[in-house]
């Protein structure tokens, strides 16, 4: 996803809302800013769960998205419940 932005007089660059949503970034979240092979790379200091938005230590990366252990367990239990319901048909 390529977006062109202008640097403000104070050196700020806004991150588009679609990108912030994809990365689960919220106002006042800390990010790391570094130079890498001639590019500026911005990464969240502490990733957030794509479902509940929590920033926890027990994150897993699934298809490029961070998901916390509690949401994984919840999703697994819902899937298991749905599968159990399918056998009644």
C-alpha cells in the first residue's frame, strides 16, 4: 500500500487511517522509527491484538496479524462449538 505524504514544518508525517487500522495502532501508541536500507521503517513497540486491541506478552502472529492467547482460545472454543453443532444435522 503506497501513500504519499508531506512532512510538516515540525517534521511530522501522518499515518493513514487504513494503515493504522491494519496495524491496530491507536493514538499515543509508541512506535520505533529506524533507517533500513535507505528507507524509514515504523514499527509498533508493542503489537496489539487484531480482535480485542489489547497489548499483551502472549501474542502470536497469524497470517501477518497479531492475536493474543485469549482471543485464540475464544476463537478455538467457538469453532469447536460450531463443529459440535454441525454433527447434529
